């Protein structure tokens, strides 16, 4: 149901899969699992229940991945699949939300914050058996930073206007040099998949990198460092991944991960169909569940393990069109913008919205009301000083009165709010027709605002045309949308808060900030980007949250819980609030009994 | 005589049903858009005559439903306080037939809401929504059928009577209309329209659209009747006396098509009600918070609703008696006109 979140940062990298650590035992088809330990291999040991090898885990995806190429993947689905197949130098543990070593076993940041020294793990191999060394990393960053490749990650690697310089010290050591201190620190490396130079160097020089690695690529032309590798792709049906025998993590007993032999992604387009597949036993695990479907499954509690990981990073909000309009747009909208631009009007709308009802009726109580963009799920960055003002129609009326609105008594007994020119306050709210949740929120808000005498129409629109209206033609009055940050760090939403950002939804891509408070946010965001040290950055970002709460360019509504379910036989199932939710520890998932192997 | 009785019976039956929908304001206990956010998906409440102590009450009553602790949609009856049913009570304001302001309702609960058919996701009374939704759906069906028949009759008459290239042209256009994938046409049409269409505009749009697309079939039927009628002796005779085209069409030919028109009307109304429901079901009809039978059923697009709340199916049941009535009337009409035709053949004169 939650199909249409917009990525706050198109170009953001994102999430890869998870992981932790290491040791022996090669395996894969044919190769015996228990094998001599390569003395030079430094596997990462990860804590967790010790599992049993084997089995095939089937999960559904709501669409086919468009690509398996980390350079061009911009959609959540491709990223989710790539996450299970690739690895990064430093990884953010989705459970703890903290960084941990991945391909790099350690890193050091110089005192001035400008130089990062990373040491690679010994004995790393790509999924095709080819060894990895510093040259692969050098190659990877050269590709990411090459303008002609148009890698989605490129803008992340520009700090202080200059690209990061990467230097090789020896086969295991690399130095990353920054022009300015970079607030993201080692989190930067999360989601930057390290690419196999031996496969990609030739296509790179031929300029063909962008077209490479689609799902239909033959498995032998593909290699990665993640827990699974490409095995089979059936268009429109499924993508089968097999265990990577060279994966660099082990459990505490020294068994090489992952436990599963195969990971199968079935393409099931609708959320309801995914639930049916899960109920019929065709899939073993289900994520991105809506609250309604969650409670349907929870009623059969005995059959499944259902998990509510708490509010995720998705925030839903209402915003008004605050763009500077061109001459040809309608006079009606210009007149309405006089209300929208009045901060008291926005505060009044915010005060009139019944957020508790949204959480209860839309999310069946499985969600959190929001007064700012940072959800309670984001433990590190939430500003606790933002007031959680409860719904108050009196306050809303007082604010409107101060702003010059009034309620002349009408003959039919229904009071209508009119502005200082005597025009009735009416506007429409766009929502995405494919998101039942957001349409429901809009219907609730419609009723809330009716009590203030505002006449609101809800217009469900196909997602793409909605985005087109909001970011291109700017022909809309108000809109209800949701954004999901990929990472807890505020930088993942840079594009939303900077006035020059393309996702600065209420007035995107401004050449200069239109209001003093937008200028202030710009300044604070840029300042935190160049500051190192969590405490300092937190202070700056708290101030951003306060400015947002005061000016209400977005009226924050609610955040849904991350809900997932699995068969009782799936163990190590610990969904996190960060994408990819239940698959972040896919290398540790295993089946409790052996029967799952025989099935299918 | 027997057919006439059957005909009247169906007519009365339909009239009663339509009265209930037309007087929705009176028969519905609540305002259909009023939300009760504390009680979403309330199951239908049971009417009681005997209380928890075993005493019989002359006045029926309900026990209020309370949310079960920690649950979102599981309710239990609280037997400590009964809510007696009051008849002809004062409640939400409405306009009877869109004109007469009133507050009188057929029934209502004293002190608490009673939802005889349960409530929806927003706690809105389902019975009230079905009755008010019927106004939209039925009116759309009736008006749509009217538009269609008017167009169909005009085009059919013109094509049949004038014949020649005009006939060819009109009938080819009719075939084109029959071949159009009209659902997709509607999607396209909706995309061109301004963003926020008010409830009234949306309704009129639906009516016009379903009226416009359906004219081809009745037009062809009427053309067929006209083709045969215009060669009849009495028409030739009238023409021989110098009657004008308009006079002939109006006085002699149009009345002959009456039976076809009437049966078509009775068959088209339920068809167009379904058309409106389809549009609203897909979100192209009247917008929230207004209800129509189609957008009431739209909630069933969600699997969780489908398996959890059976009373959300009730709007689908509501249409059954209406369609039964219309189809019964259609067959009664057919029998009647069929009988009339035999009479005519046996030589009895027209009245």
C-alpha cells in the first residue's frame, strides 16, 4: 500500500544489506560446506542465534528490479535486491543504527577530519572467486566520481564542492582525502557497493557501464561481495539468488554465512496479493505490511511470527503550494496563495488536524503522530523539545481570527470561513490514488477542516501525474505526501530541506531562498554538513526542526510502524525500522526445521 | 388483466423502494458524512426486546458497543446501559428532496448512536450512507437512461425515417460508439478535466458520460421499428393526405416506438446504475465524503476489509431489490406489449 514514497534524495545511495562477520567453510553447490580455513581470510564474526545451513527463503517484491547495477539503481526495489548482493566498506547496522566494519576491517579519521584511512579485510573474494584488493576500491570510486557515468551516488562524494580524492597506500590500505570536514563521516561509505574491476574495467572504458547488469545478465558476467549472488531470472516471475560461498562473515561458532542456500524474490505487484501468497505458504516472509493486513495476519497468530518494529523513518505531511507562480497560472491559485503564505493560516490548519485519529484510523494505532520530520523511530536525531500540541479548534480559530479570517453567519446554519476580502476558504488536497492510507488521511483532514468552516476537496491522482504537478507544472493547491529517509542521518534529507533541493516540495529548486526562515534552514543544514561531531550537528539539526515546527511549511501528520511477518520456522527474524526492514540480516536468517528444504 | 396486475405490482414495489431512497434524509438516522472516530468498523448492532435481566420491553432497544481493550476493531456489548429506540425523533439537519429543511428522522437512539448496519472506516453510519448513496446512484441511472433514450430516439427516428445516406452515416457512427472501449475513454476524459471537480459537477459529468455512450443500441432498435412502421398502411395513408414529416413522426411513428422505448428504459436504468457504480468504484465518480453505491463498495478493494468486515458488502445487497424490481417490470412490460401486438393482429383497433 505504501507504494509511493518519493525518495528524498534521488541520488542517495543507500542501503545495502547487512552484515557482520566471518570465518571458514566454503560452500555452494557441490563444494562441501566444511572446508579448511584459509589462514589469510579475516572473516567478520557476527552475534546472533546460531543457525543451521540450507533452505530457500522466498519473499515477494512488488515489482521487478529495474537493474542490478548499483550505479544506476534509483528505486527502492532495485536497491533492496542489490543490497542482498553487494557489500560496502563501512556499514550501518540497521538494528543498532550505528556504523560497523564491513569490507574495511577498521578506519581512522585524522584529527582535522579531512583524512580517512581504511584498512581492507584480508582474503576477500568476489562471488566469482576473484580476489579483491585496493585497486578494486580505487576503480570503484573512480567510476562513482566520473561525471560521464552519472552514478546516483556521485553528489554524496562531493564534499565542500570538491570530489573526494582516493589514494592507495598498499594492497590493503586506502586513504580518502576531503577538501572540507564532512559531517557524515564514515556513514558515507554505507551503501557504496565495491565493484569488480576485472569485470567492469573494459565496459567502463567503452562507456557502457550504465547499461550493464540488468536482471537478465548471465550470472557469470556478474560478481559482488554480498551474501548472495545471481543465479536465475525469470522475467515477470522471479529472481533467484544463490548463496555466495566466498562471503566474508561467520557466526560466533565459525560457520560461514549466509545460512540459506537460496533467496528467491517473487514479483507480486499488489500488497493484497502479497498477503495472499504469504497466507498460502508460497512466501516465507513479508515486509512493508499495512496495518490492516498486519492485523488480518496477526489474528492467525499461531501460524506466523508477526513483528512491529515501531515507527519507521517515513513521515507523512500536508503542504501548500508556496511557489512563486508564473503569470499564466490561474488567478484563483494566486488568491489562495495569500492564505497559504500566511504562517498563521498554516499553524491553524496544523492545530485543527486530529493526528491521534489519523494514527488510530489509518494505522490502527500502529504508528506515531508527528510534529516534525524526525520520527520517534530515529532515536539519534529526534528533537525532544518540539511541542506535541494536541488538537485544538479554539487555538485554530484564534489564529485564523488574528490572520483576518472570519465566519459570517450563513443562512443555512453552516458557518463558512471567509478571508479578509470576503471570499470563502476552499481548496483541494491532492493525494496519490494508489495510497489508500494517504487518501484516508486526507478524508480525515477534510472533516477536521470542515469544523473550521473550510471547504476542502480530496483529489486522488495517479502518483506520477501528482509528482508532475508538484514539481513541474506547480498546478495544485495543497498536497498530502510521504517521504521515507533511507538513513537516520539528516543528510539523507538534504534535498528536502535545502531551498535549492528538488524535493523541497512546497517550493522546489529555488535559485535563492524565498523566505528568511528558508535561508536560515539552508545555512544550518550546510553548517551541519561541514561539522564533525554528533553533538554539534545535533544542535544544528534540532534548530532546523524547530524552525520547521514554527513555520509549518509542511504540516507533519503521522508515521507508520514498520510491520513484518514470517513463518514460525524462520529464525533470526528481527525487522528493523531502516530499509530493507526484515532482510537487513538476510545472511543470518535460517529455517528452524529441515522441512523447508524439501518443499517446492 | 392478469398482466396488468403483475405490472402494477412491480410498479408499486419499485415506487416504494424509490421513496425510501428519495426520502433518505428521513429514513436515515444520521448525517451520512458524520464521523464517529472512536468507533470505526462498528459491526451491525443487534436489536433487543428482552434485556439482560430477562425482562421484556415493548420498546426495542440496543446495547451500546464498546471497543475491546487494546483493540482497534473488536467490540463487545455493554449491557449496563440500554439505548432505547425512539421513533420520529429530531436529529441531524437535512433537506428532504433537496428542498424541505427538516430534522425529523424515522428513528434514532436516545443518547447514543445506533448503527443498525454497522459503520465504515471513519465510523460513519452505514445505513445512512447506503440510503444517501442510493440517491446518487439511482438518480445517475435514471438521468443517464433519460439522456440515452432521448438521443437514441432522435437518432433512431432520423435514421429510420429519412433512410439513405443519412441512415448509413448515423448507423456507422452508432457502430463506432458500440465498438468504443468506453471505460478507457472515461479515464482519458477524466484526465483532461480540471483537478478538483465539485461533487455536483462530478455527478453531472458521470450522468452525461454514461448517457452519451449508451445511445447506439436503443437508436438501432428504434430505427428498426421506424423502418417497418413507416411502410404501414396508416402511415402511407396519412402521407397521402399530405401530412408533413414532423407530423408523421410525431403522430404516427413515435407512438409505435413507445413500447420499445419503455422496455428499453426499464432495462437501461439498472444498467446505468451499474455503470455509475463502476465509475465510483474506480474513483471516477462522486468524490468523498459523498457516498454512492459504487464508492461504498470501493472499500472492498482492500483485502483486509474483504475478510474482516462482512457488513461492508451490504451496499452490494442493497441493489438487489432495485434490480429485481426493474427487471420484473421489464418482463411485465414485455408481456403486456406482446399481448397488445397479438390483439392488434387480431384486428382490434388502436385506442
